[in-house]
C-alpha cells in the first residue's frame, strides 16, 4: 500500500504541471525585467517539458532516485535542500500536536465511556463536538493574540521549543476532540464484549475491570487510527504554521502556491506522501508488537 | 483575571523554559518574508536586495537623495562618446575571506552577470557592456557598445553587488555560502527562518550613508522571518526583536505612546501605478485608461489604509529618482474627477446598465488587497466592475504579460509595483517589446532610446519628462502612491543610530544597542 | 394513496420528532434553520449593502445603528455576516454535491463491478484518502489558482475519497442481500440494478454523511479563504473577513471575533444535526 501511494504520488506530481492552465513556464519564469524566449526555452528544457509525458515521467523518476527534486523558481535553490531544512519542524509540530491531542483526548474519551449515559458523558461529548466545530485557524489566532501579543508570554518568531507551544496546542486541541470521540466509542465497543460483561457479572469492581481489560483492549484499535490522525496533523499544520510563523513545509507550500513555484509544490506533495507512508508503516509495526494476534497473523 | 504575581511567575517560568538565546550584542530585525537567494544575480525582490546590501559592496554608493557617489570606486572618468568608463578603486577593501577586493573581482562579477548560461535576472540593466578590462589591480575599464547613462546609478544599487572571485571555488554559492566585502558577513541562512550575520571587523566605509567609517558597532545582525504583522509587533514589545515593520493600523498609537519609534523610509523610488492590457478593447482605447485614472483617488485610499505613512505620487518614477517633479507631472496625470471618468466611459458606450467589466490584478501582502478594495468601490461608482485577483509579484508579472499577449477576453488592469534607482526602468517597461509586451509606439521608443544616451543631465531630464508626459497623457502608466512596500520600521527605544538609505536599504553599521 | 407513500408520510414526522427530542438535535436544527433563514432573507434583513463602504463610521463597535459594528471601510458587519451566511451555505452545498455525486459514482461502480476495476477504484481512493483533504484541496488550488469558485471545486474534489469509501461499503452490504441476487437472476440490466436497487438504498446513509460533510467542507473552504487561496475581495466570505481583520485586532477585536464565531456556530450546527440524524436513523447508534 505504501509503495502504491508513493507511486501514485509521483504520477500525480508529474501530471500536476500539465494541468496548470496556461503555459506553466511562462507563469513560473517571470520575476524580473522580463525574460527572453531563449530563457523560456531553457527552463522548458531543464524541466524536460519539451519531451513526451511518459519520458518526462521516467526522467523525473531518474532524477528522484538521485535525490534531485529540481530547483526553486525563486532563487534557484535545490528543492530538496529547501524542504529538508523545514521538514523536521513540521514533523516535530505534528508529533507535539499528537501528544497534546492524546493527552487531552484519551482521558476525556475514557471518562466519557466510563460514565456512559451520565451527565458527565453528555457534557464531555458536547465539549468534543464544540471542539471539532472550532475552526483551528480562529483558535490559533485567538491563542496567538492572547498569549503572545497581549500577555507577551510566548515568543513569536523562530523555531525554538517555546515557539512550539501555541501551534501544537492549537492543532492538538482540535484533534483532541476527535480523539475523545474515537476513544469513547472504542472503549464502549470493548465494554460490550463478552469477556468484559462476564468479568462484571462475576462481581469484579467496575474500576478494576476498566483498568485491567477495557483500557488495554480499547487502546489497540486506536493505534490503527493514529496513522490517519498523523496525516491529519500534517494537513492541519499547513494552516497552523502560517498563523504562528512556524518554519515548516506547510508555510513553505502556501508561499509557493502564491509564487507559482511548482517545483516546490511538487516536492511538498511528494514529501507529504512519503512521510504519511513511513508513519503508517511504523504504526503497523507497533500494532503488531502490541497485539499478539496480529503478530501471529503476520 | 489572573492575579498579577502569579502571572509574573508564570511568565518568568515560560520565558526561562523557552531558552531564548541572550541576544546581547546582536541586532534582531524581523521581516515578513525571506530572501530568495544569497546570489545577487538570482533574485529581484526587495527582501533579497536589502540583505545583499549588507553583505556586499558596490562600486558606488548613494547620498541621502539617492544620487550616486563614490564608494569602492573612489573616482571614475568617461570618454567623450560616453562608451568607456574607467573606475579607480579604493585601496584596502577586503573580501570576507581575507583576499583583497580588486579589479579582478569587478570583472568576475560583470562576467557572471552577463554570462550566456546563467545570466543575472537584471542582465539588461547592466547595459550594452562589451568588455571589462583590468588595467591594474585598482583600475577597471568598462567598454560599452553605445552610451548608457543609467549604468552609473545601476552601479550604486544592490543589483550590482560585487561578488568576490573567491566564490568561484566555494561550494554552494548563493545557497549556503556567499563571500562579499560588505559590513556584515554571512554566518548562516536557515531558509524561511533566519539569516545570521556577523560584523566584518575589517570593513571600510567610503561612500555608504553610515557615519561609521569602519566595522559595525554591534557584533551580529539576525534577520528573522515573522509573516504575521501582529506577531512582529508583539515581538517588538517584548524585546525579542529590535526592528520590524509594524501593523500599519497600530502606528498612530505607537507614535502617541512613544513605546516604539517609527522610521519611515524616504526616497524609496517605489512606484505603485495602474497599467492596462492594451492589446484589446476597452483598454486599447485611451479614454478607458484615463477614466480609471479619473475614477480613482489614491489620497483617500492611502489615508484609509496607511494613514500618513505613504503619499500620492504624480510621476511614473517616484521621489528620489532622476527626473521626478511633482508639479510637472500633476499637469498631465489624470486627476480624481469621477464625472469626467463617467463622461469618458459614456462616450465609449458604458453606463449603469452596461458597466465596463475588468479584472484588477494586485500583488499580495502589505495590505495592498485592502487598497484594491477601496479602488474597486471607487471604480464601481463610475460603472467599472472590477474583479480583484491577488497574487505574488512573480505570478503577477507573468500574468500581466499573458494578458497583453491575448487579443480577446475580459479586460485586464493591474496595480503594478516597481522600484528602481533610475528612470531607465521606463525603458524596460515601455520600450518595445516591453517587459510586459504592453503599450508601445515608435514615438515613445525614440524618446526612451534618447533617455539612455543623452549624457548631459539637463537634456536627459527634459527627455525623461517628455516620456512622463506621454505616459500620463495617454493613461499608460498612471502613478498612484509612494512608497508601497517594506518601508515602515518600528524601532525599540534602546536602538540608536538606525537609518534607512534611499531605495529602502536599512543601515545597521551605526546601530548601538543602548541600555 | 398507495401504501409505500403512506408509510413515508407516517415515518417523516416521527424522524423529525426524534431529531428535536434530544437537546443536541434541537439546537443543531435551530442553528441550521436560522442560517438558512438568514441566507435566504439576507436581502431583506440586511440593513445595508454588504459591500457599501462608508455605510457608517469606520471601526464602530457593535451596538446602536450597526448591530455588529462596522469594519475598516465603514461597512456594516451585520449585513456582511448575513450575506456571508448565504455564501457559506452555498459553498458547503456545492462542495458536498461535488464530492457526494462523484464519490457515489465511484463507490457504486466499484461495488457493482467487482473484479479489477473495483480494486483499481478503491485502492486509488485509499491512496487519496491517506493524503488528507487539506493536501488534496491545496494541490487543486495550486493547479487552478486562487478564487472562491476554485476553492469550492478543490474542497469538493478533496472530499471524494471519503464519500466513495462510505458509499462503497454501504453498497457492498446492499449487494449481498438476497433480493439483489434475485434481481440479477431475473435478468435486470446494469442500469436498473445500480440506479433502482443500489442507489436508493445507499442514499439515506449518504445523506447523513453529507450533513456532517457540509461542516467539514465549510471549514475547509473557510480555511483556504483565510490563507488567501479562496474568496477574493469584496466578497463577505467569513474566512476571508477573519483573515483581513488581523491587522485591526488592537483597535477592533470584534472584526475577528464575529466571523470566527459565525463559522464555529455554523459548523457546530451541521455537526449536531448530522449526529442527531444519524442517531435517529440508526437505533444501534442510539444505544451507545
């Protein structure tokens, strides 16, 4: 599946430049006093755009295998460089946000399941739905203005650990709500299973049953969902990075869209896909490690 | 809400945990965006130019009005025909790697700029140079095919930064390394985040605007990227940043409180203007273009968005540039007069039931989209329906050119922005075929050619103003305001000696961070 | 009146009743109805032209003549929010329509055809799904260029994988039912099987999903406009308004608060309503 994803991405990325209405080279190569037809031809040749599309694809793959993602339109920097300098920031942000989401969402979801049907459950789930409905760009602005601008507690520039707090909280909070809902339904699924019902029927204390059986069994399916959640975090980072000046690939991508810097956009999409695939492979491994049933199956 | 002592403790804890480096003697300057390249031949943005200016020297400098003065070149002579320029260089200028900067470095730079395989993006502005000869280490001669008077002001601008020839052996020039001879040397560039510069202890200032004759006072200069204006303001207030562009709307309050001082760049040469796709109706008809000029009131728009930070401009090249004369230009620029605009449009058959439909292309950022919104409303008053499209300046340049190459389709106009040190920009824009393939006539071509070759300043000025008149009367290039981007600096009180040289080049060599 | 019609007539009020019987459902329905009302009647309710500059003093705080204050051009915020509601609902509806129809076609085709075309369609969908909607929408905007219309198309395309997957699972269930096998045996044509048997039976599920999907679509489109990649001025689109208000935060915080609240309330409304409809239709869900 991972290989397929990356393959499809390379095809899409090659096609991308052909889907642009108008002449992409004209659009791309116009930042100064004007370019000569020779320069335009030169760029076209450099990008291999004078070749048939399947040749372009093969050439693209060839360059990829050498780690060459082309050069940026603005400034002629190697795209791989530009992305690699920023990618760690985005991954750090996504992981931090994931941590926030789990730290908040998991306990809330667990409590809601534990007190299923009670006022606590209803209240928590109402909170979760409000959280899901909150536009994260708005939440981000409010946090930025309150904590960084008004109170001056947190720095606003750079990519240090303190700068991470606000974007991670913004991204984490929106997803904590999703985590809470997922946790709750996963726990409830487990609670409805026979072994839990039997344990309860045997008269074991509810707290004990929850701690020993429900929590452990309920967490396992959550791991499979984490891959997708991580991808969501990466997607969400695009907006959040722009609000908090976080120097990640998301902010880079939005800038590149405005600048029509297609090599960067292509590189970004490819990087995104590769990261998502790597994370899901890691999580599959983790899942197999935790759940012996899967391990046997594998 | 939160008791103050607790708040302070919390704040202290957060700041302590933040591990913010103690800046000490580093000046921190925050801007909305990053440079495109460290190579002065590979970008054209103001953001890039400002940084090159700090890292590199050029043969000439400018005085406070923007006029060229000696700098690395202590003097120059020309032959009668104006086709040969000989520069004698000052002794003792060192490149950042310790090698002396001499005529060979100048030759290396020009040859790079004009090279076949990877020329400078501003190649045309170097002029018709046919040869650069090293007469001796401190004398260099430029030979031109035809006279080109705009070369001297070009050699005072950041685009002509001297690239030391030791860069030829350096790995990753423009991306990771750059050897110049300017007051600041490159330490590192983290793309999208910050550029770290250190002072050049060997610096010699001959003609730069800084009063400081030698090395900068402070040890380092950190140029960070903070796109969000309110975030920059917050960083200024907490002291995280010393100098930055504030949100325009907060400037009056800042001035009032005295919390931060405001420095507004003068003689920026920045010109924001209307221009049109003249390849088809309606804007191939001069009446439609003039109607736009009469319909829009830059004074009101600026007042709403920038307050008193910007001013209307009447000439196609702005204050600080050769030939600019407000009184002269005002005679010809279509003035704000909606009734006249309506009358012109009515002549062409446009009215309330048949509005002129057009697309208005605008450069993103700097609140220009808000200005465009005001203009859009003003145009609606005279029955022009304009859709706004916002894009980056690079895409905008391409788009405008595409519009001019189309022969049919919806009308297109744009709020173009250019900053240049010489009226020669008008040659690039309006001499056929023109940077945007737009308006041109043989008559205008002739005038523009003359502006390049007239060596007598008075005669050149008269010719430049003739060009102004033609552009204004025909509604080709309708100036709106100046300055227009990256020209406002909020400065913390402990910063002394900060100034901005003409063409928006901030000067940090005089800056001292007081208590 | 025929019997099936009678059944529907009986069922309809009870669904509505079940919807409003929970506070969440009632609130959701109320929010959505108010929104629709505001959007439909915007021309009558709005006291000013939403794009008219100088309708009042600039930066007038909420209250008095201007219920929600005025913006940096003296435009009436209440009128802008009302007209913005119209835009927002339209954005949500069109985007969901794009995702749902295309997604359903893919899902139905895959579930019906089986074999290699099923594999290709659903594997492709899975790949796109793992890209997340934000990335797909962003890529589409990168190709199409920024405008509200393109943002809606982008969000619509971004939603396709999700609807395709949902429709596919629902259709598979339907396909395995005995009556379907019987129809095949009776010699029913492809068109009849897909459009008369599969489609009507997956439709209720899809409608529930779509109600929830409207909120996602609205959020995504507003996000694009916020980044400057969607609505262009002077459209009173909430995401764009929010983005433009940042500069005036110190002087006029309401310019940022109001559009943000409007988006949050709208999304909340559709989320609550969608949840409530799902619960009302699915008794198993209700037990949870």
